[in-house]
C-alpha cells in the first residue's frame, strides 16, 4: 500500500495491470480496477454492489478508501462510517474513518476514533502523531494567524491546479486540462497534467493557457515545473512515458508503476532541449518536485529512493565545478520523517515543504525550517489558515517588504475551493481595527443553551476561516475583517445545523456584532423538520446544487446517528391537477432519497414519500387566491424521524 500511496501523493505515478481474468465477476472487476488505482471506474461498481440486498463490508471500505485517495473527504467519511457500523469491518476501516474525520476538520471526533483504534489494536508512532495533530489543530483553528488567502478563480477550475511559481508577468503551474487530445487518467477520470502559464493583472491571476514547448508533449502527467532565475532553464517533473517501469505484484496480479522523473530543459532558440537529471531511476523509484537555492547551486527534490527515512523524503544535490549535479544527499531528520515530505521551495535560508509525518492539521501540512543542505533546525508548522484539514502544499513567496508584509501562493484542496486542488494567493498584514463576532448556540425547541456545538466561521464560498466549540454558556467569539461578508454555521450531534449570514461592515472603531443560532433537535421518533431552501427547477425533479448542499446536512445527521430512520417527503402547492402534483412530489422525494443514498446512507434507513397537495400548511387550496409567498410555503421538503 505504501507504493500506491506514494504514487498518489507525488501526483503523477501510474499503475497498469499486466493481465486480467477473463469475464470477471462484478466485484472482481471492481477489485482489479481498484488495485490499478482506476478509482473513477471502480467506485461506481462498488456503489452498485453496496446498494444490493447482500452487501459486504469490504465494499464499503473500498469506497471509503477510494474517496480518501481522491481527496473527496466528505464522501470518504460517509462510507467509512457505514463500514465501521457494520459487523466484520477491518482495523484499516477504523483508521481510515479517523483520517477522514481529521481531513474534514472534525478533530474532537477524529481524536476519539484514533483513541479507539489505539485501544483495540495498539498504539504506534503514527497514532501518537495523529493525536497530537488533533490537539494542535483545534488550538490553531480557534486562533488563526493573520494570513489572508484568496482563491485565484481567474485560473482555477473544477479540475486540479497547483504548484504556482512566479515567472515573467505571472506564474507557471500544473493543471488538469479540460478533456481534449491529452489523454485521460484512469485514477481520476480527468486529463493528464500539463504545464500552464497565467498572467498577473492587478494582483489577480488570469488568462490561463497551456504552455507551448516540447516538455508538454509527454504522454502522461507533466508538472510541477520550476524555472531558474533567468528563465532559460526549466526543471519539470513528469510521469515516465516509456516501457522501463517498476514492476511489482499485488493480490495475484502483476503491475507496472510508471514512476516520476525529473527532466531539465534548456532554452534553445524558440524551443527547449531536453536533459535527464542524472539520478533518475524509473525502474526503482520516483523523483521530482524540484526547488533551487537562491544562488542556484543547490537543487532540492522529493524522492522515495533507497536510503531515506521512510516514504518520500526531501533530498538535495549540489552543483559541481564541471556543471553537473552531485550525488543526492538526504536533507536529514529535522526535515524528513517516517511519512512523506514533498513540494520543497526555498527563500533565503528557509526551506518550505509539505509533510504528513509530523503533527499537523490533516493530510499534507506546510512546514518551514532554517538552514541549508543537510543542516536545518527549528522546524515549524505554518499553522492555520495556511494549513487546513486538507492537503496544503507548494508554498512559495513571491514578494516581501520592509514592513514584514508577505505575498505569495499556496496550493490546497480545502473546503470552499473551486474544485479539487486550487491555487490560492496569500498575504500577511496586521489589522488596525478589531471587529468581534459574539454569538450563542441554542436548542431551537427548548431555547436552552446548547454547549459544545461545533461552530464554523465561513467565507462566502464556504471556505473555513476559523472553527471552535461553543463554551459552557453556549458562547463563541470570532474576529472578522472589515469589508468582508461571512456565514457562521453551528452543528451538534442529534440536531440539524443552523447558520446565518454576517454582512460586511466598514467600522471606524472597534465593533462587536451579536448573533444567535438555533439548532432543530432530531433525536426522537416523531420529530419533524422542513428542509429550508430545497428548490427544484419548474416542472423538474432533479437535484440542484443548492438542494444538494441542504441534503448533505441530512446525510451528516444520519451518518452521526446510525440508528436513525426517516421519511423524506415532498409537497407541492395546489396549482396543477391533483394527480400531476402527486406524481411530481413522489418523483422529487425519490430523487432526494436517491441522492442521500448515493452519499453512503443505507437504503433501508430512508423512505421517499410524495404527498402532492394533500398536506397544505395554509388556506391555499384549489380555487383560493394566494400570493406567491403563500404558495411557496406549501412547496416544501420535510423530514420526519421514524426511529431513533
């Protein structure tokens, strides 16, 4: 499994099965695809099997594992939760569930599951690191540093963009192109990575385009890329396209692993001449993710070559008098761990990189250490918000000034992005005026204080600004920025979440904004709640994106309360015939239920019921004149608890 994980984390290695059994069963076909990391093909088959009458806990585990690899952490949590609630689950499922919880920023819950794993199967250095990370992350998210991140929406898409490095008039970066002639990765179902360029205009990145040049013509993944200072040399990571692949065997099937290699391109007229980095060895290991020291005499890179401390390590080579690169040297224990270290960048005497082998917030975390070559000290986690519960990597400083202001780029697949890995710009400035958001959480039914609610301060696109638990008085406090709108959301086990928007303010002095959140209880049979803002296009029953977001809240409640069974009902207003409204409401209820099931909830826990216009909440029956708002009140989706 280490080899599979390595291929994923280095963003490029490919696996190919050498042979397959003729006419395999559905599960065997899914297993073969999964072992080849062809998740985009394997997961839909496993989900079909998970929806059958005779289900296997191993299918739930594979789905959770696949979504964890694809960095779809909400879905990974859903399916792992279903797995550990099923008899016969493996210890890896419990560990995967804990990891998914941590990746979703649920540190208290993740800590409980890591402790459960330790109690049942024994502790380890990895578990202790995970537990320490949960504790640290809780503190960091409650007290974020004053870095401001902006999603570069001018170049980010619903596909993957990452590893932006400054270049003339903009940046170079790696990205999945929209499907065309570039081929398709069986792991993600998307096009192979290519190197892109984008312009910087008024602090915004825009006008993305695939770079011209021979380096972009490789058959598989290309990127990330690093230009030297004069931009007449490029250090390009790519998936080796030839036949000399690493070979291994797993579960009776022989596989070839197309490892990563580092290529050096020198400017040659209008094109580039290609050189091999002398220490590539695609038959034995991957090597890539280049970084240069300021004087360009030391080359840092990531590799799982023999002699490391475990997994992928940061290594370096020094420039020799004859212009060649010297033998690779491991960067040492201050930098490397038993886990994986990658995506190095250098600024002066500081080495920035990402690791999952030290206590952190989840996935890859950004770290910095001071020194050079193998002499480093003072390793530090860059904390929140540069780090998040997801993967954070490719930190690069583009500009600094005498006032300690810093500007640069970082890559992340955190919640609230445009899609998959995104490129963010960041800056650090000191605020002059304090704006405090002061709030309380309550039980909506009893109006009692609801302590220990998980409260998140979100940006308008859903990115997490800060997160903490309400205290024993139900109180929470966040610090806001002037001119910025927010949403604050509260969750609690056994309750539907509640949220409210906080409009942007432009105060002239320190200001306090007060809010209250009321969470609807759903912890006994007969409890009923209207799912607010579930909308359908006229005369349609397909699930829109805004409706899916609301249904995801129901999924979380059912996932966190595994004995709960519910009826999901859809209702119409009185306009249209009675029979038509009944059919439409049943179709809408069925669509909503199918969506919930697709998120990992067992079919026998949720019933779809359409009531048409038979349960109006006001006077607006056939022939009665009503306002649009009165009709809208009848067009609703409700959830009733049948068992708890």
